[in-house]
C-alpha cells in the first residue's frame, strides 16, 4: 500500500512535468520554461491569494482547480503510459486562471495607483 501511494504521488506530480533534458533540445526546454513557469506560478498565486478574490473569482478558481486535479488524478490512476498530450485537457483551466490572475493584478495595481 505504501509503495502504491508513493508511486501515485510520484506519478501525479510527474503529470505536470514540462521538461525533458534527455529527449528534447535545449531550445525546446527553454520555450517550455518560458511558457509553463508563469502558468504554474499563476496557479500557485491564485491559491495563495484565494481569500482576496471576489466570490465569482473563488468559484472560478474552485472549478478550474477541480478540473486540473481531477484530470491529473484520472491519468495517475490509469495505467496509460505518460505522454505530454494527456496534459492538454488541463491547459484551458490553467490559462483561464492565468487570465483571472492577470485581471486581478491589473485591478490591484490600478487601485493602488489611484491612492
């Protein structure tokens, strides 16, 4: 049971891996870093600043995070070999969170500039 749980956790986090130093070129890995670091940072930011969002924003975060986590858990529980194309279903909610966070930051900066 412990081995299966360890494998489950490893495979869950591996689902979000976006680089492969042995398989892809340096340029491809660099582009992935430039795209996914802001995307994943946005997800963590929305979780850290969750209480500061409006009720509608909180609902959006809940739905997006539920979709992302449920898709990741589904692929973690299956015996499907990992491929980056399976993460494609999570991009829409991830980018939606990115837009939500950028809008939140824009409004926050705009309010601070008016003071």
